[in-house]
């Protein structure tokens, strides 16, 4: 239980840091919005075409945004020299990862929930009827992005060319998340929406596999 | 720790002998594929590329598995030799994976009429190739040798864990969208001589893989020794 209470304290710290400046959330929202607008020039954004390409472009935008948004996650600690203090403050370094990935999942989910209605208006795809189910899909997808992304941002923070390296490490690893989230979202945006529990189960499997891997190997990433 | 063997004539001779045997085996395998195996009735001569293509895929996966074992062992044991095994196996796997990706379209264009299709197996191979390219790139971007070894080991573990998930998702997704061209299982329903040539190729490429990993491992060990000698010279 010490793990959970430590995680809660660290999560509070992550959220406080972000809400003081709101830098990360603002830039991510604007970034995704830019991509969504630019995508409209690459195909004819009629209703039927939007239903076909919309879910994919939405998730691709989320993936790109996540690979940029996760950069400062450990870099910030490194630049401020706070990583050692953070490590000393908890017995189990997994709490640091848990807090960071929970914060990242919340940030991603927040931007997605904010941008989904905008996407719906711009591309004429109704989302209101299936909104709660869409949020569930977005949560599972964001969790997958955050689990792998948080682990890899601990790696990229200590490498050269880190801004390019993180997307390069992360994006191929996220192929299953992209496919499963896109398919599940697409099934909810058609005229007769249906929840694709099979794809949601697949996302759950992805999340569990990498959460376990992070639990087993994460602590080594924080070694001095 | 020294797996080098670059000093001493007898070791060098042994390595040259092993290399000669591997080259001879590959030569015979090429002969078997071109002249011993019968010509396939529908596809003709182009089908012979299959003896190189399919076993390369199997051996690439095997190399990546060896890399995964090296990565796991490094994380828990922290001996540099496991890191050397990891990088050697990843590079050799990439070589076989590249052969796989290049020979595929050469065969596909005359037979299917297209160079590439986003079929489950092709897509998996491409993603695999990208994952291990990232693994090798990561190694060039971390300065400290200990950190480089540890980070790449953990990324290698993540990459290998991702393989079944990537394959599962693509397969599931693509089988729901009907595909014009789907190949039967490798080696299924093969004519007996073809089957013999095919398995001879598999065996051969496994031998080639072991040979290449050993050579690459020796190179990495040598590099390490040079670096430690350089450090000693600087300190003196």
C-alpha cells in the first residue's frame, strides 16, 4: 500500500507542476489542432470520407502529440537535478513511473476529450451519442501510449538527439495501439455504432504486458 | 572475458577454416536451389528465391530471439559479454531481415503483379525492421558504455515483447479486411526434393547466423579491449 500512497503523492506533484504553468497541455492541444486542420487538405473532408479516414488521422495526431508531449517527463527532472531527490523519496522506484504515467495518461485524455468535439464539428462526424464509450477507448489507448512513452522518455532524456530519438523509439512500438484504437474508434463513429470489446481487450493486453515490463525493468532506468 | 583470438596463428587459422566451410556450404546451397530443386510448375524459376527468402525470415526471428536473451541476461547479470551478444545478434538479425524485405518484392512483382502489399506478414517484417533499426540507432546516441548497454537491453526487451502484439493486431485487422493475395504456410505441401532443399537452406542459414554472430561478437570484444587499452594509455 506504500506504493499506492507514494504514487498518489508523486502524482499530486506532477499535476501541480503542470497546472502552475499549463505549458504542456496548451502546446499539446494547439499541436493536435494544427495537425487535424492540416489533414483536411490531404483528402476531401466530406462526411463519408471523414468517417473512413477520421479515426486514423485522429489517432495518428495523438501518437505524434504524445511522442512530443512525453519528452519533458524525465528531462525536466534531469535539468532541475531533482531525479536523485525523487529516487531517495520512495522505496520503490516503480512509484515514480506509476505517478508519471498516470499524470501523462490524464494529460493525454484531457486533450483528447477537449479535441473530440472540435474534430466532430470540423469533420461532421457525430460523437455525442457514443461519447462515454469513446472516452473509454481513448483512456485505454492513452494508457498504452503513456506506459511505453514514460519508460522510453527515461531513456531518451539521457541520449543525444533526444527530440528525434523518442518518436523513433516509441512510434514503431505503438503499432498495436494505433491499430486497435483506430479500429475501436472507427466502429463508434459509423451510423450504427458498436463497441468493439475485442479491440478494447487487445488494448488491455498491451497495457498489461508493458505495465508488467515497466514494473520489472523500470527501476534500472533510474540508476545513477 | 577475452573472446578475441586475434592474436596467435592457430586461432586465426581456425577462424579462416570455419569461414571457408561456411562459404562452401552456402555455395552448395545456392547450387541446390538453382539446379537440384525442380522448377515450380506455375511460377517457374522465380520461385527459387523462396529458398533464400523464407529461411531468412526464420533466421531473422531466431537472431532477434538471441538478442532478447542477451538483453535479459545483461539486465540481470551486467556482464559486458551479454551486451556484445545482444548487439551482434541484432545486427545479424537486421541483415537477414533486410534480405527478407528485399527478396520479397523481387518474387512478388512477377508473381502477384505488385511489389508490395500490406499483408500481415509483410507489415510485421517492416515493423520489426524499424524496431531493430531504432535499437541500433539508440546505441549510437548514448555515450556512456554502461548506460548504452542497459538502455539498449531494456529497449530490446520491449521491442521483442511487442512482436507478438504487432503480429496479433495486424493479423486480426487484416483478416477482417479481405486481402487479394494470401500465401500458404511456408513449407506446406512442398514437393519432397523442394522440401529437402528448403530445410537444407534453413540449416545453412542457421550455421551462417551463428558464424556471423560469433565474428561480430569477437569484433565487439576487440573494440572493448582497444578502448580499455586507450584509457590505460591516457591514464599513464
